[in-house]
C-alpha cells in the first residue's frame, strides 16, 4: 500500500491549499514556496507519477491536461508572459511524485534554468 503524496492530499482536500481552479480533470493551487510572484501548480485528477508516464495516456487525456494548463495561465492574467515547467525524475529535480505543471510568472524570468 503506497502512501498518498502531498498532492493527492491536496486534491482530496485532506490538507488545505489555495486552489485557484478545479474541474473534473485538474486541480490548480498556489505553490507553498513560490519561486515567482505568481506560482501555481496544475495536477491532473488522475494521478500519474511523472511526465514520462504520459505515454500511457491517450491523446485526448494528454490534450485535456495541457489545455487546462493554458486555461489556468490565462485566468492568472500574466499578460507579459509566463513559464511552464515540468520537472521529471531525479535529474529534473522532481520532488513530488505526482505529475504537476508549474506556472511561473509576474516577473522577468531568466534563461537557462540551473
Ligand atoms: P517539483 O520540485 O516536484 O517540481 O515541485 C514540487 C513543488 O511543490 C515545489 O515547488 C514545492 O514548493 C511545492 N510543494 C511542496 N509541498 C507543498 C504543499 O504542501 N503545498 C503546496 N501548495 N505546495 C507544495
């Protein structure tokens, strides 16, 4: 029996978070340790651990997830732009094993990432 990750607990409202958007396919909430003035995480309701595992989803499910990420970003009114980040695995420095897209904005971001 595997332990729930923190994001499953957030999805299931077992731990509080500042949810900015949710529907039947995603939950979007503010990052507890924001790396930019706006830092929101978007998770699919159906848990998978990493971006790599998206190969197991059909095109419609993948598309639904990415469309929601775009819609949530639009709601955040980041008129000057923003960045979508998905960390994957150890080298990607993924720290929570539940697929999530970061939406980062509200300041000029630099490139490349570390
Ligand atoms: P990763 O490093 O896996 O790409 O991103 C995980 C993110 O989850 C980090 O930016 C971290 O600040 C955020 N995070 C970790 N624990 C919590 C929590 O309990 N609540 C919220 N809202 N965000 C969290």
